[in-house]
């Protein structure tokens, strides 16, 4: 289906004010955003409008009770200058899975993709050219009913916001395997990219920071024994040359980077296991030297090396980052596929459609 998306352009682009050599993460946004309203059971007011504040009622349901979900993805320019997306269909599918869990309406896949193509095409000059930089894309949906009372909202707003992000050179991180706080329990909302998960993580993360760690390595809610994930990244361990990652069992966010990593590893004939990962197994593997790499994986950083894990009062130093061959290979492969330097043999890259774009 082809949707009619009304476009209102800014009078003057802010593009010339941007210093593309120094882009702070998450603070700069492009000129336009996509906006749609869910009213009377359908998405209407489909439009691309200038990025600007929106009006909310003080009794907006999302503010009070948290019906709010989001996605995070990136657009980059291929070597020939064509803007491209990476597996956008998986992002809309996950958005809709989050929506189902939070009693929110789905966004039709074709509407999401058309809006994305039109918006990214229109904002293509906002895509930074430097290696490793990208246009970060933040789809977000939230309740719009203005009333109090814990109920499912009848109305929603869906926005797609974009903003340039600089090359992300994440410092190797120190993780605290926390045995006091949890992120997600079976039956909860851990698998949904919903606002409350992140609000609930702020206090434990602050405590971890005060102790000198960068982020929390979440353990399961029942026994504080099985590894789940980190902040906004899934976690991978290399033990005896085999890559091990926690299985997604309802408490872990199903990362799209995680999915691509599993695919690349299998394609390269590297052994991978998705299963329960007991933190004591990690302690043992660290002790006997079979644990050679630990890394987090997510859209923002792609791969983030882990240099230390603290558990039960023990600080376990990981082998030096230079030796993390699998982590480096994965990062180069995913970034390479994105830029066109590595052949996209899996067909993951989706060039932005020229007919819908103004570039
Ligand atoms: C977004 C997110 C991830 C990573 O998912 P990607 O699709 O790879 O970006 C992992 N864990 C959590 C909690 C997240 O919110």
C-alpha cells in the first residue's frame, strides 16, 4: 500500500550549524520527523514535519503509567553515496512485538517502511560521512489519552526522529554482575523495548557507577545466577574458542545485532551456543584461562569490549582487548556490510528508495 504522507519542510535547514567533526551522541536532531496519530482505531495525520516540541496534556497516560515503546536503528551512506538501512523490517517487527506486550496498536510494516524511506531520503544530507558515524533513528510510540486511571489508552502518537551520531569508539567497559537488583523476571516486560525497563535500571546503574563500574551485567531475577544482558546490549562470551550467549527466554531483549552476530558466526563455521549461561561458569572459565573474550552487542556501539566483570566481590580482568579477535571481526563485518565494504551476501542492506526521496 502506498500511504499519503503530507510533508511540511522547515524554512531554513539547521544543517550548516552542525559541526560534523564533533557530534555528541543523542543531542542533535535533523530538521524533520515523521509523525502519525492513532485515533478511532487507525493511523491518521501521516506527516513529515519540522522537528519541534509537541503538546501533551498534563494527564497524558504515557507520562503517568508508562505506555511507551521505542526502537533504535541506524542509516548510513554506502560508498556510492546512497543512504541505506540495515534490516529495517526486523525493527518494525520488534516494535510491534513490544506494542503487543504493552497493549498498544501495531504500526503496519508497510507504513513504517514507507515513512522511514521518505524521512531518511529527505534527511540524507544529515547522514555523517565519516567512517563509523551514522544517522541514528529513533522510532517511538506512546499513549495520548488525557485522563487518569490505569487503563489502556485509545489514542497514540508514533514518531520517527533522526539525528547524526559520530563515530562510536566505545571504551572497554567494566561490568558489575549485580546480586541486589534485577532488570527482568519471567512473566515481566524484559523482552519489550518499553520505557519503564530503562527507568528501573537507572538506580542500580547509578549504584554501580559509584562503585567504579560502567554498567550492570544483569543476572536472573530468581537465583541471581544466569546471565541476561547489559544496559542496551546483549552479551557474548568466548570460551574455548566457542561463542556463548544467553538464550532469549522472555527476559532478554532480542537484539537485532545479536541476531546478525549469530548468523555471521554460523556462516564462518565458528561454534555458537545460545543457552543458559551460569555466572559460575564464567568465573571458572576466567580462572582456568579458557575465557578469552567478552563483548556486548547493540545498534549504538555495534560491539563493546568488556575489560572486567565483577562478581561476588571478585574483579575478573579479561585478556587484553587486542587479543579479542572474534569481537573485532564481528565489528568490522557489520560496519563493512553497512558501508558496502564487505559484500552483503545475506541481503541485509536496504538502500533508501530513490523515488520516495529528495536526494
Ligand atoms: C535495544 C537493546 C538491545 C540491543 O538491541 P539491538 O537491536 O541490537 O540494538 C539489547 N538490550 C536491550 C535492553 C536493549 O534495549
